[in-house]
């Protein structure tokens, strides 16, 4: 908007990425609260007039962090519950993790079961037959309002720090994440939070499952492919594109155009990142504890 674009010219195209975790009702309320916050802010703060601008489009992926290496088949149940919460909360796009991802890249069978999880939710359980199926539930409405209130409290704390960039520089986000992670792990170790198969209902012996094993020969083959691309591209044009990327990065212009120009010349992502590191350096967060 500071560059002269009307909010309704781009807001309908914006989308977000959420993670679906295991607290079923809290997750549903999280998405509902996010949608409410988005609609309110777009209308009241940014003056959006197009109703499509008020609709928060988001993709959801089930939580990889909730997958366990112990009794990995139980992850099918976890993923199904997380995916259902995302659907009930109004997601427009969904990714379901495979049950064996805590051990390795998923096998074809595991990927198929993850896909079938989505398909059962879409076609068999009736969750998609109505908009906002849990709307009106006193518990879900209460959680939605409470999460919305707490979200605005976070926004105010970030604004008092001067915005997102100063908050990053002061380790605000890293500290919040680290403290939440510490609390979670402490609860698991104290068995205040039960993880099935991890700190309760363990098995003395578990049947091994088939996991995907990548042929090590693929690594040198991929290296050869990248080297072949570099050998046949226009080296002078590549250097010019990287120089232009650095030049733009030194100012405050939009980087998308030079990035796209470099991509068309087969400049690799690593080369572009190296060019940006030359300009900006590498930011290191200070230890949280």
C-alpha cells in the first residue's frame, strides 16, 4: 500500500500457511479466530471494500512435530484428527503428513494413506456439507473469542517493541518459541501431558516397519545434473543477473523482478542466496538461554 497499490488489488490473492496440531477444539478455534481477525483488520484498518479481500485464504499442514518414532502407525490417527480440525476450521487447502515421516522420507504406501485420510474426510464423514459446522457451540465460540483476544495482546506487544523487525532483533519470537517448547517438553517428561506410545502405553518390543531408503547413487547424479546446467548456461548473463540482484538488494526496491530474471537464466537458489548474503550478511540470533 505504501507503494501506491489499492488494498483490493492484491488482498484477494494473499494466502497463509497454518500448522494443524492435536488440541482438536483449540485448533478449530484458532482458524476461526484468524479468519475473524483478518476480516476485521482488512475492513476497519486497511479499508478494503471488496468482500473477497475479507476472506482469509489459508493452507494447512498437519503437524510434523506431533509425529512419533515410537509406534508410528498411531500417527495415522493423529494426522486424521489434525486434518479434520483444519477442515472444520475452514481451511481451503490441506496437506496430511505420512505416518512414517518421523523415521524417514515417506514410502509410497504411507503417502497413499495420507491422501486417503483427506479423501475420507472429504467424501465420507460429512464435515464438508456445511460452512462452519461447529459455529454456535458455546465451547468453540468461547475458545475462538479467547484466542482472538490473546492474538491482539501479542500484536500490541510486538507494536510496543517497534514492529516485527525490532522484535526479531530483540529475540522476542525466538524466546517465545523456546519457552513454549521448554514448557511442552517439561510436561511430557513429567507425564502431565500424555503422548501415546512415548510416555505411556509403550511397547516392550515394536515390530519394525518398512521405510524408504534412498539410493546413495542419486546424490552424485543430481550433482552432475546441476553441473551440466551450469556448463551450458550463459555465464556472462548469470554474472550480470547476480550483480543486478545485489544492486537492487542494496536499496529498498522490490527484489522479485531481479530474482525472476536470474531464475530464467538458470541461476540456482544457492547462488542467489549467496549474492544476498554478500549484501546483507548473515544474521545470527543471540542464545535465548
